[in-house]
């Protein structure tokens, strides 16, 4: 049996019918009486650049501890983790640098920005009850992508951080607005808004208010979204205001004077 860890790829120039080419072999180097010696273990003959590269990678891998060689037929998938969708959504979060909106983690085992990121990605991909988010997290590649032990994401930690995450709503809106205004000012020449309301069952929603909405008199929550000309969100609202007053707040809020430049 050949011990690949002790071998390297050796080549020499060969000639055949007027053609010059490289002839490869697997060789073992050693010292003998103070001189370097080489034994040819296996002749490989003529190889393409791609084939020679594969042999080098194979020999390098053989020198790595705990490496073993197998084939696809010997591999069995016992569990799968969602990767592509969470990787794309995670890359969008990073591209917009949303972590910078949240304060430093301090003594938290898991930063507020990371918790907000996990909850946001879940809402984008596979919305679930917040108590079920840890189960979803463990079934994705996020523990590996974010280098977070799965046990750190649990319902108790999520519910403890909700109020702190909500406190950063205005800062998130400001961050998105200024990024767009700085990097894509042409998209801020026009904005589009969508205002709606929905009825709500229960009595413990802080955004809910009993009153008149489009379905009549019900417990309802007003929802609004403002986006730029390229459909990027500038601001969103959720609250118990009437649609008319919410619209006036949306259009004439003095904190957003640059929305209507041009």
C-alpha cells in the first residue's frame, strides 16, 4: 500500500518522436550518506496541467491530519441544512451594514445586532413564531455562517431582546435613508407609499387600537411603507393612528426633508 503522505509529484523532461513533454511520477525523497536521494514509487507518464494540478492537491490533502479518501458512492447524507436562501439574505444584511445601527454587545453572550439579524432573516425566508425561531435557526447554516453555538439562540433570549430591538426602529430607518441618499441620490427624487390597516384578534398588541378602519369598527393596526424609486424601503410605520393622520405624518415629517429633492 502506497503512503501518499511521504510522496511528492516529480517530473522530468522526456522526448518522443521529436516532441518534448513532461513525464510525471510519484517519488519519495530521503537522505543517504549526506546526499539527497529520490526513489520513483509510481510512474504516471504524461499528464495535462489539470491532471498534474489534481495530483498536487491530492498529495497535499494526504498530508493533512484526519484526511481520508472516499468516493461519492460511500457517502450518505443523514441531515441537510438550509444554506443558499439564508446565505443570500445574510449577505444583504451585511451589504447594508445594518449591524452598525445597534450598540456594541457589551456583556451580552449574543449581540443585539446578531439577534435582530436572525429574526429578520427568519421573517424574510420562513416566518415562524418567535418561540419557534431557535428550531428554524438550528436547521439552517446560520450557526456556521455566524459562528454561533445553536444553544445561544433560545426563546428566553429572543423575548428579552425584543423591546431593545424595537427601540432601534428609528435608527434603522435613518440608516437606510442616509445610505440611499448618499449612494443612490437619484432614487430619492420620487417616493411611493402604501397605506393599509388590518384587523386584530386579542387584547395585548401594543400597536392595536379599537376604532374605524376599512373593515368597519374593529381592533385594528395601521401599516404603512415608504419606498424609493428603486423599491428600496426608506421608512415603515405600524401603529394605531387613523389612515388620514398617518398619511400626513408620512408625507410631512420634518425629519425626512430630503425625500422630495428634485
